[in-house]
């Protein structure tokens, strides 16, 4: 009996020792990043030297020696940050990433181009390599104030640069250029018209090539839809390269706001294919955008039966590719179209009647939602609908928010807070501040009123609304938050209302994570959170403000894996297929002109 008890004790000891060893082994890191200036973003001025990662989560942060001693094993990958600043991965709360993925490889990007002369040279060079019958397109991400010449191209200059192939160039939401060959290909004439838009005619009744949005941008985007698409194979390749492009700036998550002519689920197949193959390198939470006027309620009924929020289709990554909810368009009559080339439009008197049943349906089925809203006048009416629904179908913690909200008022913010909502802000005024000022005068307060939102305790996430208006470069957006200036250098906000560096970055990390209900999962580099982080080219916290807009990523890590690397880390960047088609502007120019 004694021998039996002794044997049992030995077995128990062995099991305990084995369990301890197994637990210790489980705590060894897959990756350790050390010798860095790691901003945890848990509180201002909190920096660590090293961070240990396992299974896509953060194990611990601390000194380089303590982290390596505690968490290194024979299989741990070590990354020497070389004293560089490391931040949580950037999270864009409003980007049209899925749609841009379908188009990126066939667009010439003027983002970051310094001169109109250089932009026109790019246009001419791209036309020379583009096959006959294929469009040369510049779709958003620029305005004249970024150019040294401080002007837009003329239609005559575009015709002279490219006389023999169709060209289409969009300018913000308000204007587009169509060259003579493009007019010919489309067959546009004096009878061509789009409701709410203008196809400009010359004195002889022929289209000049200029399209203008008035009440709607229909002429611009219906025309864009006629300029060709990529093949299914090219769309997957294009999506992969666009995600790599935004990884190069340190973006690790986006909330995709869908968009016009982005149909579910046909136009989601390219990004879905990448997710199911484990090749999607940005956590993507996407919203479903009502497409057909008068059929919005039917569409949402169908989608609610077909899918559900937080259904993850990424094979290897938690919250990697998920349906998030509804919006940013819920009904056509609630489309608060912003075009600062024109006065504010007044929403249809049918807006409330159309919006209420859709909101009621979403709240009843616990679908988070977002709603595009530029002007306070529109927001007031939308809140009336929300408050009415809430009385008998309580929001009760349902995640919802307004997008944009440039002229939202203090009383409206109080109402947003009372309903548990938030605001996703973008730097559209970086590109449109001069136009707003010309239309309405110099604002006396911050637009949108971010500091007021924060002071009132309203959750705020930061984004770009890229790429049809603004560029997708988040460091340009951070420059805007820190300076209140436009891309052309005009002081748009009062100087005293700009944000400090910690607050600005917080909006782009945990602030945006709130919008998708992930504020306890990402946005800080602390134990238990997602291992999404970026080694920066420059020290964001110490760099002069003007230098901030030049920052890029040296290494971007998503879910504990390196998804992008450059400079001395370039050898660690994962392989990516060659850009197709062979004539793609991305193959020759890339995207943002760094």
C-alpha cells in the first residue's frame, strides 16, 4: 500500500511538473519586438522597450531584458526595433476599402503629387502604355491646393495631353473631367442628362467635358460606372495590392463604409476570397449600404435573414473580415449630400417616413448602424427619428454613430450621447476647407467639433473617407488634427482648438475601435489585446508637426504576423503577386506618391 501511495505521489508530481512545464512553454512568445520606444497608448507618455506576442495576442510589455528572459524560446522570432517608435496599428473608422480594392489597379493616383505639371506628365505617360479602348482614370485623393500651381487642370490641357484615349478625372464630390475621346466613347451629347447634376454644354450644344454635381453627384458616378472594370482575377490582385498599400502607412484595421454601386454580395467576393485564403492583411469590418431608392427596407430585411453582425470569414484571424452592420446609407432620402461647391441641400420631406421603418428594423434585430450626416440641420431631423424609435424599441446599448457631422451642434451632441451613439469624423475639410470658407465664411470653431465631442463624452473615431474625396494616407489626417490646416496650408480651425499628439493618435486607435465595439480588443499595446502594431519611420511624438505627414511604416504587424516591411526590414515583407494587368498605373507609379 505504501509503495502504491508513493507511486501515486510520484505520478502526481510528474503530472504537476509536466503541467507547469507545458504552461511555461505555452507562455513563450511567437514574436518579441525589443529595443523600441513602444507607445502603449494606455496613458500619455507611457513607453516600453519590448513586447511579447503569442497566437496573435500581446503577452506582456516591459524592458527588453525582462521580456526576452521571460518569453524567448528557441522558436521565438526576434525583431530589433532599433530605438524606433512603435504604436498600435491604425484603425480607419471610415474608408471605402473593399470598393477601392476592386478598382485600385486601374486608377492613376495623384495623392501626394506636388505639382500640376507632374500630375499631367503622369497622365500622359500612363496614356502611352494603356491599351486602346481602356480608360485612364484619376479618382479622388487630390485637389488643386496640394499643387504648387494652386489650380486644377483645364479640359483643354487634358485633351492636349491625351487626345486619343478616354480619360476620366474626378474632383471631390462636385466635379469631373471627361476628355473628347471619353465623350466620343460614351456617346454623350446635348440630350445626356442626370437628375441633380449638370453635363455642361458649349455654345453649340456639345458637351464640354465638364460634369457638375448639384443636388446629387449622379452624373459623376454614373459616368464612372461606364469606364470599365477589372476581371475577377484582377480584382483579387488589386484588392491585395490596395491592402498592402494601406499597410505601408501602418493601417491594420478599417471599418468599411460600403458605397454607391457596391452590391452585396457580388462586390465583396474579391476581399472575401483573400479572407478565406488567410491573405487579408487588414482587419475589415464592413457595413451594408442600401442601393436602390424605395427598396431600402426590403434590402435590409433580406440581408438580416442572410447574414448577421460579427460573422467572421477570415480563416486565420479573429475579427478579420466581418459584417458589422448597416449604413452609411440607410435610405436615399436621408442622403445628406455634401458638396461645398454648392449650398446645402434640404433633405426630402419624405426622409422621416422612409428612415423610421429601417431604423426600427435594425434596432429590433440588434444590427449596429451608421448614417452619413454632414449638416446639423439634417442631424436634427435624423435624431427626431431615432428618439421616436427609442421610445418603444429601445436602442439599449446598440452601437450606432453618425459619419462626418461637420456642423453638428452642442444640443445635438447631447442627444447623440443620450442615445448611446458616437461620431466617426474624417478629414474632408483638409481637402475642402477653402471651398467651405468661400461658401460659408471662415469658421469660428472647429469643424467638425471634435474637442467638444470629447469634452461631452461622446465616443469619436477617426478616418479618411478615402479614396474618392481624400487620400487614404492616415498621416495626412493626423497632420490635420494637429494643425487644423488644409492641404494647401490655410488655417481652417482656430489654432487653439487643435488636438495634442496623444489625443489625435488615440482617435485613430482605440477611438475608432469603439465604432465596431472592439475598444477592449485593439487600440492599445497592453496584455491581452490584439497584436496589431507598427514600427514607424519617424518618432511621431517628437517629430515637428510638419514632419508628421511624411511618416510611413517600417514594419506593420497584424495578428502577430509581419504583413509589410520596408527599409532595413524589407527582407521580412511577405511576397505578393505581381500587379496585374501589365499596364496598371500601380505597377509603374504605385499609389500615394511618397
